[in-house]
C-alpha cells in the first residue's frame, strides 16, 4: 500500500470535521502540517479563543490500538507524577479516536527550544529526568510493546528485512554471516539485565527546553520494554569510551532518583548494533514509498551495505 492510498482519507475538510466532532467545539480553518515522516501531524486552533493544539494521525499498520493506548497511559502516568512530558488530551474519558480506520489523538501545543550543546548542568538534569521516567516504567512488569533484546526485537527486524528484497544479492552472504554472529554474541548478554518500560528513542531531537519549565522529553511513539541504558546511550556525543565525563554526569543525575545498573553499560555496543539492524529493517519497508529516494538517496546502495556490514563487524569483533 502506497503513502498516497494510506492517507487518502485525510484532507482539509475531513480532518477539521473529525476534530470538531471529537472536541464538540468549532475550530478555525487553520491546518498547518508539522514535520513527521511516519505519521501525519497538524496544528489547529479553536475558533473562539484561538488556542492552538496538535492532531496526530498514526500510520495505519504500525501500531495496534492497544500499543497506542499503552503509550497514552504511560504519558498520563508520567504527567501525574509531574514528569515534564506532553500527554494526550482526554475527551469524554478517551485519548484515541478514529477517522476512516486511521487512529488519531489530540495534544496541547507546547513549543520549546531545541537543545544544542549540553553543559554539566544539562547532563545532570537529563539524568534526573530519565530516572524519573524509569521509576514509573519499572512499575510495568509487562508490555504490549516490543521487548528490546536481540533474540526478540532484532530477530523480528531481521525477519522483516529478509521478507523483502532490499538486501542486495552481492551482500547477502556477508550480511547473513555477521548478523548471525551478532545474534549469537549479543543475545546472552541481555540475560539477567533489568527490563522496564522505556522511552526507547531518547536522543537530542526528542528534547525541548521550555522557558521557566526546563527540559521536556517528547515523541513516545517508540516506547519499548528494555534495559535502562537504552535511554541514555543515544544522548552521548560520541562512543562511550570517548565521552566518559558526559556519561558520568548523566549517571550522577540519574542516581539522585534511582540506582543505575552499571553492568548494563556493557550493552551499549550491542544496542548500537540492534539500532543499525532496526533502522535497515525500517528502510526496507519504507523503500516501497513513492518519495523514499528523495528522503533517503543513499540508502540501500552498494556503499550503504558495505558500510553497514563493516559497522556490525566492528561491534561483533570489538565486544
């Protein structure tokens, strides 16, 4: 199914009519597209008071209603504990709605400044923020979301990749070999590790700073059940061995609220490998879209596969 057919039910009138019906309020004609490749996100405003809000349409087939509702529940739990996140709007006891089989949610508009360079105080604040998220995440003993360990998540991503023809034939043998080695070496390392509900995609692009409120973490689309270090390593500016100072500050802030399982630091190279395989699996699915090459001109080329295999080899032979 192409992007055009997936989103065909969405146009100016259908969106405004659906949102008005959900809110039971009249909205203005404003419909500003917001940057989002996976979902469709728009900014709207109420007709009477001009208050702005966001409507987010979830890409069909990517998440089940139960998975999205778990994200909403987690956000509401965090908000109730005064963790700086942006929860969905609850209307008549519901946070998830539907327009012609496309699920959507409404969020208050909360702008903020992107974070650039981090100083010591920023790293400490981020550590505190992530620990507070994990205190709530640790209360979840099971999840509808994927478990972030190689023998579950990476196995699934490899299955998805192999179900397509995205892997160039001349690289199949080399990729198969290094992927199999990665799975054998990585999977046992996750045994005995702590697992909890995580943000899952905690990188600098998902942080905003709001004046007089501090740092907010946004975009909980990819929450998962995994080791706490998953929410730390993506923030690092370089390989862990090249930024021990930043990692130290991050953990120091974290441990003001929660003990950090330092044993999990050994998972970082393996989590990097998992992310590489996850991303190429995602590219394999997205490559069917009409505008894929415009957004990802180098993906799937011989150079791309050569570099990916080398990255995985460095991880496998280095741990």
